[in-house]
């Protein structure tokens, strides 16, 4: 018995050393945020803490299978050890202390460092999810994009996230950060990007939907780029639409009561390609939430916020190239829609 | 099998068709019931001024599709009609009405109607869920073929999502019912010395609701299937194809079946134990089923309620989860309030099964039996306060993160006691490395990996990064396949001789185990790595830098799939070959009650009520047997093992 215990102890020590060396292998890809570094550190800590537990069971189980195996049917029974002594109590105490330990460190001690929200971020970004694309807005400057998320390096970024249809989830693997985008709810997340990079060199720099959201869920991602402060300013300027609200050609659009089923009163609008386009949308559907949006294929050109009727909403977009577009209410995309023809 | 039996009898052999009459009648009744419900639904629509049925309607938000209303009411009428047709009219309702009841046949045809014998019901569950396991496994193979390379065109994203959703719920139903429904039903009454379950008729009802579930999930494809996974979160599950309602209706029925089963096990274990079967002598597998039965009885209704609310949002136009005032997080809370305890419904019987086999095959008393029982009770007690660890990134208040981190990591303490029991049992034993023993040892190894990786997901900081990635996929497959399905196979190889009177080939069994064990690990271990490197779950395609690891996983998965063919060949050979060896009453020389009777056991289980006089695990003590029969003229030694 004593010899068996000694051998298992030796195997355990050897396996634990081997495991701790193996745990030094970098399991995580490159990380691009301060909180991501904390998360990777927590992962490493847990990995190191779990090695002796794992190797203890492997040593005891593996040794038992090899040392106590019997060819064919055993002719006699094993030792009648029932485990009524103090050993189970000792096991219970030791495992409880271990569980409480891992709960406190790194669990509860690192938790606030990761979920803490910065009350005064340097940059605010609004992210909106919809089936199946992301759009980002920078309320401090008015910049917006459906093509990429651009962030400045070493500045605190605060995100405000929502969805207009189903639950999505904002996940940027290189930052290690994630929070769901829930319709009817705004969720928050903040961190500081710590290195520059883009999705061409690191596929982890992408804004990926990670909550199943329907057919094209897998393809619902947008490139992420971390740039210098100067490049960030330049990008924002280039992506801020300079449109005087209400300017250009004036088009009228009306939704009467029951529009969710019957659609807009107008089914087709026409404009020319030389001037800004303004849709003056009269929502006369009491109590029902609508908005007005213009889409080019699947890309949203412009959209207003959702508001219940009665009320007026004004949507102004920059001149559009000639072609056929869709105008619609994004709350009722299959019934409330029509064709906008630009000549 | 039947030919030999019929040859001994003068009575003419029943035709094969006659055996299927109850099922065909049930299907006919179901169609008629569906028609009645559909007509009522159309009538209500007409009475309220709507069109009876509009097959060309759009599924825009704010509209209520007539097809879904008609199908829902049709379904509600079809289920009781099916039950009447398949046998409950003849055996049960006629009795209530004071008529003479129809008797259930005693030959093979009893497996195809509402037999109330727990052994028949156990085999009905087993054969049904082995088929579901294999079909859902084919779904997994299709998914892995799609994922063998990035941007693969093998399946469209929509078809992939539908197969993934079907695979998920079909495997969850296997996990809920395969061990408890089949081996629980067959062996719990025998292991406690009872003649049957406490409520045999309720038991039959539990089983005959199951075909409704499976058929409905397939019929869902006629309505466009559903693509919201087994979790079916709204608003997606309120806005997707009409097939979603068949999922909701099916799983509500499955919940009903699960609750009936749970009540039955609780009452059976409390009230039906043989004389002398004190709580300290109850075999550990019985304890585990007893514990899981409490979870099934008390938590299933929360899932059913949340599915009902989604259904009402679709067919009645309520706004539990959509529109203004709709609360999607409400569903996540109620869903996980069941579905986290559900993982213990999966794995508790797996624990019990593995410990049972380890004790008998190590020829040793189960180590720290009382602590293992306490661990089961601890898991049951704590399972209801950990659900929100599935929601760390859902947007729920961050004040809830710490408490759920704490409760989740507390539950590792009782789980650790199971490992104590397993390790203490094999320590200094005489290990008989039969196929069931190999599966029980494989269970211990796999569940260790599943348990250790669970710590990374219980810890909020790491979960924020790992949530909804392949790390999670790997983790729960380690606990469910590596844990419960390995225990299911241990149980199958352990008890197959008892149920059929035939031995399985040990050579094929060991080949089955080693293929499954090796390819299971080569399939799922790399998934941890893929998850860490940015592969999220439930996706039909992925970033191209993950191509190599996915190709490796796909090849391993197909090899893992092939190991199930070895299992099928082994079972078919044993059942149908004349050369397959017959099983003695106690081929494993085990001590529990089922091994004291013939293989297969007689209809009434025992020649007389057994009297339990000792521990089921009294190996090496040279002391008392577990039980004796008080048959006149026979000494205790002759009738006990």
C-alpha cells in the first residue's frame, strides 16, 4: 500500500512538472487590449492551478488501471476498503478550500477589472446589430460606417450596443471582449486598444456576431482596425457625412393606421442623382413604432431612429448614384417597403 | 427469435403486420385528431372575420400566420388521439368507461403497443434513443463535412443551421432520456427488489409521448425547419420559419413525458423498495436516477413555460419577448433555470452508472458510498442556483456576475466527491478490464477534462473571452459524450446480457471502446484550441486560418462516427447470430439484485419478494450476500449469488 502511494506520488510530481512546462506554451493568439491582457493572464493562472488537480487524478487513475488490472476474471475480491474513515472528510475539506481559492483568485479579484465600465471614455462608439450586419456610429463626431470599426490605439473606448431585430453578440476575438446586443436594451463595454493592427494581418481583429441570429450568422462580421490617433481623426473626418438635415429634394411619405400590415401609403418614390435627398416621413400610425430607411441591396444608406406615431421623421442622405433602391421601415421590413428610383 | 418461440406453440404465428396495428391505428387517429383541431382553428378564424387559411401569407413581424395557428390547434388534438390509437383506448379508457379492456400481447408485439411492463418500456426507450443517437450523429457528420474547409459549399448556411439545431435538440433528448428512460426503467425496479414501477400506466404514457416528439421534429422540416438551435432564443425564435412551432410543441410534450417519468421514479424508489432495502443499501445507480428524477420533476416546467410563451407570441400575438415591452432576457433566465439543472439530469445517471460498474468490476466496495450519495444530493440542491453562468455576457446586471461565479464554482465540490469515490474504488482493486469497465474508466478520464475546463467557463473574466466559442463546444461535448454517452455505453455493455440473455463480443466491444475513446479525444481536444483562436460556435463557415485544425477535427469526427458502426455490428451479431454465446444469470459475478434472476428476467422479476440483508457492494468481506429469497426448502446460499 505504502509503495503504491509512493509511486503515484512520484508520477504525480513528474506529470505536474511536465504539465507546468507545457502550460508555458502560448495557447492564446496575439492580444490587442488592456482587458484582453487581464483575461489572458487569468486564463494562464487557471491553467497553472488546474495542472496539479488534473495530474493527480491521471496519476491515481492511470496507475490503478496498470497496477491493479487482472487478466480475465479476477479469482478473488479486492481489498474491502469502504472509505468510512477520515479520508473523505479530508478530501472534502481540501477540495472545498481549493474551490474557494479559485473563486476568490483569480475569479472575484479579476472580475471588476474586466467588467468595470469607464464612466468617461475618450471615444464613444455606438454599435447596432441587425440581421446580418453591423453598423457603428461615433456620436462625438457624427462619423459612421457599415464597412469597418476603426479605433484609436491607447485611448479608452466606451461602447453602447443594441440590436433592432434579434439578439446578436459583439465579439472581437483580438480584444477578448464580448457583450450581447439585445433588442430593447442597451448594453455597455469598455476597454483600451493597446496595439495597432488590422484584420488583414490578424483575423482576430473582426467584429464577429457570436450569438446565433439566423441564416447568415456565420458571415455577420466586420473588419476592425486599430490606428494611431492622427489616423483615427482623419478616418472620422472622411466618414462623417456632411449633410444639412432637410436639404436637397423633398419627398413626402406617409404611414397611416395599420401600416404594419398595409405598408406605406406611397409604394414608389423618384429622385434625381444630383442633389441630397430628404424624405419627410409622416408617421400617422398611432402607437406603432416605425422608422424610415433607404437600402442599396443589403446596405443601409441611411435610417432614422424608431419612434411611435403620430410624428414626423426627416431622413436626409447624400446624393445617390442612379439606380433602384429600397425605402422601408426596418421594424416591418417585409410589409412596409417601396422602391426609390434615382435617375 | 420469434420463429423459434412460435415453433414450440401450436398457435399460428402472428403476422408481422398485426404487430404494427397499434402504431398504424395511432397514426390514423393522430391524422384525424389533427384534422379536427385544424377545422376548429379555421372555424375560429372565420368567426372572427379572418380568412380560414392563407397559404401565401408573409411572416412579417406584427402579423399572425394562419398556418401556425391551424397547425398548433391540430397538434393539440393529434397528441391525445395518437395515444388513444396506440393502445391507451383499449387498455385504459375502456376500463374507465366500465368496458372490458383489451389485453396486451405477450410476444414480440408487446414492444409495439402500450405495455405496462417496465422492462418492455425500458427496451422501448433504449431502442428509440439508440436510433435517435445514430440519426443525430449523422447530422453531426454532415456538419463536420461542411466544416472540413472554410467557405465550403456542401451545405447552405440555412440548411447547416437547421441540421445543427436538429442535432442539438435530438442529442439533448438522448441525454435526458437515454440512460434514465431505458436503463432507469429497466433496472431501478429490479435493483430495489420491486415487481414494477409505482405507476406502470404512467410509465407507458411517458414513453408513448416520445414518438410524438421525434416525429414532430422531423415534420418541422415541412414547415421550413427551425434554425434557432436547441436554445431557441427569442426574438429569433419568434421571427424565423414556421417550423419553429413544431419544435416548441414537440419539446413541451417531451417535458410532459420527462415530468411523468420523474414523478414515477421518485415514488418508485421511496415506496417500492424490498424489505431490508434501507437507504444505505440502495445501489448507487438507483440513487443517481432518484436524484435526477427530482430535477426532472421540478425544473422541466420552466422550459415548457418559456417555450409556451414563445408559441403564444407567434400564434396569439402576445408580446412576452418581442415588440414594445418584450423582454428577451426573460426567456434566457427561464430557459436556463431548467436547462442548467438539465445537464445534471444528463450526467447524474452517468455518474451512478460509472460508479456502479467501477465497483463491480474492481471487485471492491464502492468507496465513500455515503459521500457519493451526499454529492448527488448536493448537486440537486445547488443545481437551481447556478443558471445565470450561461448569461455572463447577456447584458444582465453586472452585480449578478459575482454571485453566479461563486455558486457555479461551489458545485465543483460535490463533483469532486464523485472523483474521490471513483478513484478510491479502483485503488487496490482487482480490475477486470471488460468493455463496460473500459467505458467507465473512459468516463472518468473524459469527465475530468470536461470538469477542469468548466472552471475556465465559470470564471467570468475567461468566460467573456470563451463564451459561445468552440471552447464551450468542446467542454460540453466532453461532459455529455465523454461523460454521459460513455456511461451509456458502459451500461449497455454491462446490462445487455441481462436484458437479452446473449453476450456481446468482448473483442468487438474493446475495438468499439478504443476507437471511440481515441477518436473522441482527437475530435474534441483540438476544439479547445480552435475556440481560443477565434472560432465561434454555430457557424457554417469560419476564418481561413483555422482550416488545418478543422480538417483534422473533421477527419477525427468521421472516424469517431465509424466507431458506432462497430457497436451496431456487435449488437446485430449478438442478437441474430446463432453462434453468439448465451448469457448466464450473472456473467460479471456482480452482487446487485438484477444478477440474482435469470437473463432475461422473468415477467414478474423475482420468484418471490427478495429480502435485502447486506450491502450491494460487500466485496472482499466474505460476509452477507446482498439479498436472499425466502423460498421454502432452499437455503440462503443456494438462492443468493
